[in-house]
């Protein structure tokens, strides 16, 4: 181990940075995608009543993902505020 670089701390920082930097936005995007499923193209003049809806499973998964994102944001703010 190098006396100038703590590789264990560097590894932890890299992993947490990747999870929060890419993971949280990806979870947020997935939650929004679950709330708004793809809409098939409808020819003009026809009613769009056959459009798919998210359904209860989609709403539950989206709610869970959004709760994780909000909890992570709250945890990050509390760590910054309570840092001494």
C-alpha cells in the first residue's frame, strides 16, 4: 500500500460515487417510465382509449423507487448538516 494514497478509501469513494451518480438518476428515470408506459401510435381519427396504463404493479414499483431516491436525498442532506 502506498503511504500517500489510501486505496481502501479510494475504492469506497469510487463505488459510492458511481451508485449515487448514476444509480439514483437511473432509478428516477425508471420510476417515471413505469408511471408512463409506452403509448402505441394511434392513427388520426381513432379514439385513444386503448392506451396502456401503468397498473397497480407499475405504480407500486414506481413508488418504491421514488421512495428510495427521496430517502437517499434526505440521508445525504442529513450527513452534510450533521457533519462536524
